[in-house]
């Protein structure tokens, strides 16, 4: 995760370099940490058809293992049945298969894939998962973290920090298939937003959190993307 500077202003770019992925016949393999999501049967199908935004291959800084080099990412929303609600899908692709077992690069404690969501442009919470209290625009951070073994999905709800509370960190669904990663989160967990800006990052961390000791290897937070459903 990147500690973004004070009062960072970015221009959201929607749909740049969009490409449609071919439907996959494989299933995403589940990570151990999951939360219940609505309309499970539609998730794999919707993810395989999701429009993805390309990211250059080999642009991680510093250059590191290819499974930490993002090459595409996208967001979609799957409506539920007549009971209402739905599920947000956050998908990314990397330059090499996501491993189940590996040595964390560059002497760090953990590797992380994350999506930061700006669901309310008028707020910028300070604090967790960062050790400092500088304002950061994302009200929510979806993370998949591994210390070299199984990947664990977590939703960091930073909204309570605005009122002196503590961030909430429930487990969420994170799925992998070869070079693909997928988060699935019910819309209620994100406050049912109709629109938000987002950025995806591949990082290396020193634990435990909160921590400011991290390296963002590949990120698009300088060109955030807007999602409207």
C-alpha cells in the first residue's frame, strides 16, 4: 500500500485501454479466508467476461518477481436476485502465476495485492493500516496478503477513523486462478456506492500493521479509474 501525499488530487480516467477478456473455462480456486457474497454462481462467469484495463508489463519499480507485476485490472458489479443487493468484483492479472508458496522478495515480511476505493471525495481518513495519521483518500482497502504461504483476503473499512474510531477488518473472498486474482465483496460492505474511484497496487510489506514500512512495486494511483454501476 502506498502512503499517498497530503491532499493528493488526481484525475480519474475511465475506460482507458479497455479490453474484453475471453471467457475462461477454469474455476477460480478459493483462498482460506472468505466472506459470504450474494449470487455466487454468477461470479466466475462475470469475472471471465470483465473488461480489463491494461498495465505495462515489466514496469514494477524496483523490478521484482513477475507475480508482483500487474498487467491488467478491472471492476464489475453483479446484481443479486429479486431480494436485492449485489456483489462487487475486483479482478487483476499479473505477469506470472500467483504462487501458493514462495519466498517474499527483498527481505520483506509479506506480499500484498490491494484495491483502494475512494467512495466519498469529501473525506480522507488518516491512520490504519498506515502508522501515521496523514489523510489518505481511500475509505476502503481490499487486501490479499501472504507471508509466503496461503493468501488471506481482508476488507479494511477506514470510515470509523474519521470519528476517532478504529478501522474494521473483516475477512473477504479472495480467489486465484493461474495469473488472475479476484476479490468479491457484497455491496453492503462498501456502503452500497453507485460510483467510486479506485486504484490497484502490488506491494511488499513489513508486518505487523499499522506500518509505514512498505514498497509499492506496481500501482496506478496517479491515474485513478472511475467505476459507475
